């Protein structure tokens, strides 16, 4: 006997578990299947990449390493002295694991609260029938389910360098990079993208000699050029060695470490011997074990599930969301799609605005942006005005002792509508929310400039950048 549900969600990452909750809120009977296992004891560990080996654990380690660096380099400025400062990387990783488990348990609690039936195992399409789609759960909660509607949210996996497998001991993906129990002496990161910079920062702060080898000639090409330039300057000054136009020719794991051969920007052959290499060159959509062929679910040539702008697949009543479909691979994008799809299934008008999805890189300083960059506006021939305000002139940033960076607002030259906001500086991840709200409400830069911002706060820099668009900053 199979169990029938209005909605079966495959995958309990931020896309899947949020879709399941929203569908249950809207009165649907919901099952959610997820195969992730707690590495400690094999227990169900819902939350996907984000919770287990992504957003949450990386932010936990970024926080710990930031505390360490603050204590080492900046506490003295505040008159605080410390003797024998030490880092216990094992304990730091244990704390990270505890934070992850709290989040896994939180999701299991939310499933119960919302009366969602959770199945721990791998979900695999069997066939389509008059009743819906038959899905076999393979694993601890082995069962056959039938869903009138199915939401696929199976996420993504790290991309490997051709011919170089992840052993998670010497050649690491994000999984191994987040689980090092001792601070490596030397580390190479391949790819100066989000993971390269965040994980590179963690281990550099703790004392590793970190080299980041980036294949492209441009640093962070998707980021506003002014912000990317400042970021490269600051990260280099902090001690991250970032090499652009690096072409990897060989990655050879040995007994104790890894040897990496590459040609540098000048075409010269180079070799590095390090303790570990972290490969962070992007991610690929995951449909392993899903058995999409059984029902004729269409994938594109990169393995992502093909969907329209509303997340409908080629099959009736089968939807797909998050990293397994097109668009930025971000947890909040997956969540937004999850809510929108659940609402569409319930006959409502779910919506996701791709133009106002914020991006954040959680380095120190943080980078955060929304909307178009200056180079994109130039390329599109849009007439724009620009206003910039440095944190150096912000009272709160001075009091915090964290004055690197600036807020930059780009607005339409004629209408003054905000077209993009780009921040490098302290708490940029929090400051960007105001910009997203402004753009979602189609605010002008004058609207932001007229809003009363608390003093002293970092957010005053956003107001001042808006004033700068009209060339009338008050504090700079
Ligand atoms: P996932 O989170 O990958 O979840 C998919 C789930 O489906 C997994 O639990 C998997 O086990 C399960 N699954 C797959 N196939 C099956 C099957 N057949 N049956 C049952 N279960 C299955 N994004 C941000 O927005 N902010 C960040 O700070 C951030 N930091 C990151 C840091 C790192 C190191 C990494 C790697 C990623 C980070 N991301 C971040 C990206 C973010 O993790 C992803 O965009 C997000 O997790 C995608 O959500 P998802 O629900 O689509 O897929
Ligand atoms: P990424 O796409 O951010 O960066 C990959 C980098 O590797 C690029 O700069 C690319 O040019 C480079 N590259 C590709 N092939 C290469 C090669 N052979 N040699 C050298 N360099 C090469 O991907 P990343 O950092 O792996 O992250 C994966 C995903 O996870 C991203 O899509 C990101 O959105 C998400 N993520 C988000 C975070 C956040 O929101 N704060 C944090 C971490 C990850």
C-alpha cells in the first residue's frame, strides 16, 4: 500500500523544507523526503547543503575566526590585553557542528509543528499514474508515496576539477573545508569565488598561508568594479595571496600533502606544495538517484531540471526549485521559489523578483549588493547617477573601529529610481536589506535620503550615499 499526499517534496534543503511548510500552511497534506545523514550517527539531518555544509557552518567558522583575529589584532586598540591567545580548531569545529545540529533539529520540529510527514531516505521517481506520481523512498523510512503534486528540490553538488576526485582529506570540497580539525600551514583554494574568499578568510585568520588560484583574469567579475577593486586591495593587504589567470595543470595528492602545478598570469610554470587544496569552482545541479527518466522529467545539457519562469517542469504537476534549476545558487532564492511554488499549487499568485535578490560575501569587510552594477548599466546604455559614502566618515563605524569600505547607490539619471546598491564594509549583509526593500518598492534615491535613520548607525551611510547621488552629503 502506498501513502498518498497532495504534495510530495523531494529534498529538505532551504528550498524543499520551506516549500513543504508553506504548502502545509495552505491546507495541503505534505510529505518531505530527505536523505542527508548526520555524519556522527546517521540520524536524519534535514536542511540540505545550506544547513549541513554551506551557509550555516561557514558562517559559524567565519564568526569564530573573526573573533580570533579581532582578539589578535584589534583588542589592543580598545585597551584589552590578552596573554597566550590560542585557537583550538577542533573545539571551533565542534561548536560549528553543534550549531548545525540545532538547525537540523529545528527543521524536524517545524515538520512536526506543521504536520508534515518526513521520510528519511532517497526519493526516486517510479512512474506516473492516474493518482499522481509514484515515488519510492529508499533508506531508513522505506516506503512508496504517491504525490498528486511533486516539488523537486534536490539541490547541487560541488564541481570537481577534471580528473581530480574529492577525497575530503587532501583534496577538499566545501564539506572537507568546513571540517579541518587543525589549522593547516599551507592551503590552496582553486577559484576566487564566494567559497574561495569565505573559506580562504577563515583559515588565513587562523594562521594558514593561503593562496587563491583564480582562472579568470578579472577578480569577482559579477561584482561592481569599484567594490571588487577595493575588495582585492583589502584582502591582499590582509594576507590572502590571490593569483588571477592561473591555469591549473596538475593536482597531485601525496602522502602528507598536495602538489599543485599551474601557469601564472605571465605564462610561467609554478608549483606549490600545500597541506590541502580546496576546490571551489562552482556547483552542479544534483539529480543523482532521482530517476528522472522514469517519468520523462527534462534536464538541460548541464544536468539542471528545465523549468519556466514559474518553476514548472515539462511534466504536469511537477515543479522544481532552488539549486537544481537555473538562477543564482543561493539559499534565499531557493526559499523564495519554495514559497511561490507552494502558493501557485494552492491557486495563489506566488512571486519571485529576480531583480531584487541580494548577494552577500561574508568576508571581513563584507560585500553585499542588489540590482545592477555600474558596468552593467554602462553596457546597457542606461543613463545613471552615482553616490558613494565611505564608512571612514561614519561615526558608528569609527566607534566600532571598522571603517573600511563604502556604500554606493546607482540611480536612474532621469527618474532617480534606485537601480543598484553596492556595499563593502561592516555588516553589509544587514545593511543590504534596506536597499532591497527600497528597490522592491521602486524607491528613488531621494526617498532613501528623506528617511530618518538612527544615529549613530552604519545605516546612516546608506542615507548619505543617497544624498551623494544628489551631490549633497552632510558628513563628507
Ligand atoms: P540543498 O540545500 O542542496 O538541499 C537539497 C537536499 O536534497 C539535500 O538535503 C539532499 O540530501 C536532498 N536530496 C537530494 N537528492 C535527493 C533524493 N533523491 N532524495 C532525497 N533527498 C535528496 N547561500 C546563501 O544564500 N548564503 C550563504 O551564505 C551561502 N553559503 C554557502 C556556503 C557554502 C560552503 C556552500 C557550499 C553553499 C552556500 N550557499 C549559500 C548556497 C546554498 O547552500 C544553496 O544555494 C542552497 O542550499 C540551495 O538550497 P536547495 O534547497 O536548492 O538545495
Ligand atoms: P563561484 O561561482 O562563486 O566561484 C567559482 C570561481 O572559480 C569563479 O571565480 C571561477 O572563475 C573560478 N573557476 C572556475 N573554474 C576554475 C578553474 N578550473 N581554475 C581556477 N578557477 C576556476 O562558486 P563557489 O565559490 O564554488 O560557490 C558555489 C556556489 O555556492 C555559488 O554559486 C554561490 O552562490 C554559493 N555560495 C554562496 C555563498 C554566499 O551567498 N555567501 C557562500 C558560498 C557559496
